[in-house]
């Protein structure tokens, strides 16, 4: 149990700062930075008390820039939100549109991670899945 340990205190302090920065300065973060933060905070087991606030702030910051996401960003963001089990249907919807539009740019790992995330989160994205499947078949 990490409760009260330095790692947990540091993780939650960092999360507090990130959530505040995202809320106040979300336009200063690029898509890749937001994707990396999403992925990192999803993996941070020590993050507890501010997880909801951090991911709400990340979702709000990502929504207006979803159409700029590269396949790796889509994979990392969707994986992160599915991992923390947050209901961010609008973000998943925007990412699915972008994934469908850029399916031919996905590599196998990004396809697998994105498909896993949508299946795990229970998000229907038939056009995205169809386009990813076509890309996978074409590259096989």
C-alpha cells in the first residue's frame, strides 16, 4: 500500500499541478504532450485523489485538437482513457473519426492498442473498425 508514501504524495502533487495547468493553459499543450500525459497518468498507480480531475482536464483539452492526432496519439489516448475507465464518449467519438480518416497511417501496434481500447471501453465505432480492418488486411 502506497498511501502516504513519498511516491504517492509526489504523484498526487504533480497531478494537482497538471490538472491546474491543463485547466488554465490547455492551449499551450500540444497534441503529443497531451497524449503522453494521458498515457503516463493512466500508468501511474500512485495517482489516486486527483485522477478524475486530471483525466477530465485532459479530455477537455484533447477534444478540440482530436483532429490533429497522429495514430500513435490516438492509440495512447484511447488506451489511457479505457484503462482508467472514464466515460468520455465525446472524446472517443472524435478520436474514432480521426482514426477512420487516418487508418492507412496506423501500424499494427497502434491498430491493436486502439481496437483494444474501444472494445474495453465498450465504445461502438463501426466505421473506425471497418477502416482499420481494411488497412490491416491490405498490409498483410
